[in-house]
């Protein structure tokens, strides 16, 4: 038998909490709560989604036990791992079995590609039981294949039909749920008889809106990173000799950095959205960090903590323009680039293909960073920001700046830095109680949407700062979250990404305290996630969720 840790053995016994609507003896009925509109570009989105536009919001009401015909359901995990994925699947499985014990669940392997390539496995009770409350997506694996072409939809349908599958659940971020919406529309249009339901996943926390309070995985991942940041902060305070530059995952939005900043109170928390709003250059950011280091040095403090959001580079206006030009070069002139093996030659070819301004910036960057900026894009066309070492770039540039300040007699300290990148450390952690409960409830809700015949919906569970019994389960039309954005030179309907709201309470809180946290030493040490013990510790909500609900 496979060896599992003692914690995993205990954790397997945990029964996730559910909203009260799902704990009664009977069934549930879907209640329609009025028609919806997309968040923007209503006319265009309406035209593109003639079958699924304007669907009503759904909530559930208890009803007598209803007996339903057995149904086969498929599930896909899409994109980056997030703690709680296995619980969405176990919630979906339990919900389906409660609807009819004959219901069957199939998992497509390795992400959306598994649907097209017909790679699947049936998920049985024995299998599900070994994955309850565990981290990871390994029960069926994940992938980043983009489901967007009709040939893929048709091939997928053929495979679904062969397995008798009548409903498909896609667990993913904004891009994957956009594609879920497009698939739902297509299957409705051709009368395929397959429902499509999405579930909000991503540690980045950027799939949220009025109806989706948070994506699952954010809570656990930020708790893991905050534990590590707290440990490093205590080391910094003990040794008093290093500045730690810590890059935190979150491809685009800075929710993870903001949450960890609020939890641990480091000296500097950069927020990409603020950098963009203020039109800051790389030089401005470096000046700001160097200024804080110099101020602390005056007080004899030659140590500190800087949090850097992973997506920072794309929010610095001059870098954004450069990346935009690089994207075009990579998309349209890749064969010319591929013909150069020598990195020096490649860099000089790239700079010759850029505008004067972007070319000058490109050649001014350290070589490592210049090389990282021209690495392949992901299947959605995104720069792979997790592979760009912004933390090292900043250390290098801040070091130079401090040297210059020293020469002018404006800095007398010594600067010694360590770099860190936290991302993969948190994506597959065992879900916190919150994520275990929330993810399970999302899966269970998806089964209720299937049972009530819905398609084109995202599973939604709200009122999340209240105890789980008071959570409100329902469905939000995928089209309601969409607007039109320019992608790869074309206007496309996409689910709008939630960036950090600079007028929101979480950012306001950081702003209120950051000057004090910069020069004084106010570190907080959150410690590891607790799975057992007093509920206010085990079930604590993220700072972001709590402040947003105040
Ligand atoms: P999703 O948006 O798919 O949830 O992925 C989030 C994320 O963890 C980002 O924070 C990170 O930039 C990216 O995935 C890294 O992905 P990969 O490991 O595939 O390079």
C-alpha cells in the first residue's frame, strides 16, 4: 500500500462543511433571480452568445425528494494547480451520487486536451476517497490546452457521446471559464444535449466579481506563502544582515502580494496595479526601495523584507510597451529568431526588430532578463512571468542605486540581499479548512446545477465570511462576467479579470500602514496552516475576503 503521512491519514477523516441547502433530506429546486447582462459590451456579447446570453442568476430552494434519471458527467481540471481541486471533484461526486447513486463521473486526463484526445478514467468511490482533502490535481492531472476551436468542440462531443456524458464540469481560471462559456454556447446551438458548468479556480485570486467572492486555492496558497515570509522575516530580524526580496506568484493581479503583505507586515509590498496607475518606471521603483533601505540604515537596520508581485514587470508602463512589441515579434518573426542559437546575436536581432524606445530599454536590461523576456509564451499568449527573475533584477538595480547614493554621501549602510520566489510551494498544499469546505461546496453546487438542467453557468457559493451553513449556493451565467478585450490582435469575449482595486479596503489598509511598516519593524508571524484546534484559527478567512466584506 502507498505510504501516506500521519497528517494525511487524519485529514482524510475531515468532512467538509456544506451550505445548509445541501444538508437536508430532500432535493433542491433552482430558483431564477432575474435576467442578467454582461459586465460590458452588452450588444456584442449578446450577439456572440445568442443561446446563453442574459440567463438568470440561480439560487436553490429545498424541495421534496425528486428522482432523476441516471446521468454520466465529465470533469476537467484546467490550468495551474490550486489547493482544493480534489475537493471540488469529491463534492461533485458526492452531489451526483446523492442525486442518483447510479450517476457516474469520468475525469478527462491532463487538462482540456484529455477531452479532445479521449483520455479519461472513471472516478470511483474508492479512488475519490484516497484524494479527499488532499492538495494537488494529480487525481486526473491538469493542462493548459486552450479549448477554442470548433474541431476541438466536435471531437470532444464525439468522445462525450461515446461515454454517454450529458454534462461537463470545467474547473479553471478566467481563460478556462471563458472557454467553458463558448463551449456551452456551441453545444446549445448545435443541440448537442451536453450541459457545461464552470468552477472558479486559481491561487491568483483574480477570478472574482460581484457574484464570485473568491476563487478556491487563494486562501491556502497565501497562508503557505505568509508562513514562509513570516519565517524569513524572523530570520532577518535575528541575523540583521540581509534584505530579502521575495517574488510571489500571481501572473497578473497582485492579490497574493497584497494578502501576504497584510498578513505579515513586511517593509515593502509592491502592488503592480498601483505602479501602473502612477505610471512608475523601473527606475522609480528602484528609487523607492533604495530610499526605504537608506532610511532603515540611518536607524542601524540593515535588513528588511520586500514583496514583489510576479506580474510587476507587465504593469510598468515602459516594460508593458516593450512586452507588447516583443509579443508581436515572437508571434510573427519566430522563424528568424529561431535561426539564431547564439544568445548575443539573438538579443541584438530582437532589439533591431523593436522601435527605438523599446529597443533602447531592451538592451539596457541585464542579459538574463532580456533572454527571459523572449522565452515562449503560454498557450493563452501570456508571458511566462513566473520565469522572469524580477527579484534578481531589482536586487541588482537597487544595489547600483545604493552604490551611487553612497558615493554622494547619502547612504552609509551595507546592502546584502537574498532572493526568493514563492509559487509552487503553495499551489499543491493540503487545502486549509476554508478551501476544503469551499471547494467541496463548489463541486456540490455544480452537481445541483447539473441536476436542475442548467448550462452556461459558473458554480457560485457566496456569503463566505459567515459560517459554512449560511453560505449561499447558486449559479452565475458565464456570459454575465464577460466583456470584449483585444487578444492577439483580435476582439474576443473574455471573462473580466479582477485586478487589485486601488479604492478597495484591502489596499486602503496597506496604504494606511505601509510608511510605518517600512521604517519600523512590525513583522507578524502567521505560522503554518492549522487543520485541528480552535475554530477561529483553523477556519480563519483571508484578510482580503474579511476586509472586502466589512
Ligand atoms: P492559473 O491562472 O491557471 O490558475 O495559474 C496560476 C499560476 O499559478 C500563476 O500564478 C503563474 O504565473 C502560473 O500559474 C504559472 O504556470 P505554469 O506553472 O504553468 O508555468
